[in-house]
C-alpha cells in the first residue's frame, strides 16, 4: 500500500514513516499544502493522510482542490481541531474519515487499512468481464481459471492469488494486498508466505503463455509471455 502523508512536523513525519514502514506501508512524505497536490497527482497513492494545519494551503484547501480536480483517493484527516464543526466541514469537503491528535499508532494503521480495503472493494473492477492472459482465461461467473479448454488445477490459495492478478493484468498488485486475499484473517501467517504461493504458482503456469513477474518494492504482476 502506498500512503501519501501530508504533515509539516518533521518529528511526526519521521515517526510515522518508520513505524508504518515496518508494517508494510510505503509512506511518501510532504510537509507543504501547495506541494501536496502535485505529489498527489504524481504518486497516485492508495490513501492520503492529511493534516489540517499546513503552510501555504491548509488541509481543507488541499482537499477541496483535489476533489475539484477529480482526485478520488480516500483521505484520512489528521486534526488537532477538536470541535464537531471542524470535523463536519472536513467530511463535507470530501474526507472519508478523521483521526484527532494525539492518536494511537495502531488506530492510525487500522483506519488507513480500512480506507484502502473499502476503496478496493468499491472500485469498479474488470473482474465482471472475462479476462485472458496468454493461454489463461478467467471466467468470473464460474470462478474458474482455464488453460485453453481445461480448468487449471490450483489450490485455493493459488487460485485466490492468480485471480487477483488476472483482474488487473499488466498491473502490479502489492504483496500486502495479495496477503489479505490469500490468507484472510490468518494473523499467525507471515507476509513471506505469499512468496511460497507465488513460487508454486509459477511452476503451474509454465507453458501457459502467462508470466508471473516480481517487481521489487511494488509486488507482482501477470502479463503475456513474450514469444
């Protein structure tokens, strides 16, 4: 997951980047309201954590302009302003959630992940239509993946991972997102378990014309194998 953190306090920036980074969240930093929009457009983050008190443009101005430009990224407001009126203004401007300062880091992470999940589940996906990559064909109605005319024999975890890649062919899917889909609710499983499923799946994709690629720092993608 890629998070754009717009916060002008250097010590807060350092703390959040270090803590969330250890929790598999790629934190990109910005401390200026005017620059936040440019980074928002360029980075295409999964979630924006936006402080209200910023130099140049405040958080509400940044949010209002972003929404006016059609930037629909989920936004979590970080605010020391405690009144209900301030929170209502933020939500009416286009924020998806808010978290008053000071906040607990575990709660911050939970809210960021909740916004990310909600956005992914509500986004229109091409999974509603048949998907093909190389000799593979995914039929959403049946939930099966075929290699030519035969159903590809996969374990449930391999099937979940391959489906996630086939609904976005040619686009990287993060290891974190794949972990959520392949090991839902399994808190005792490590993120590295995704690599084991990828390794086994690659063997089964040999000769199908589909190539499962690792993109360091980004995740995995599926594309048609070059001739």
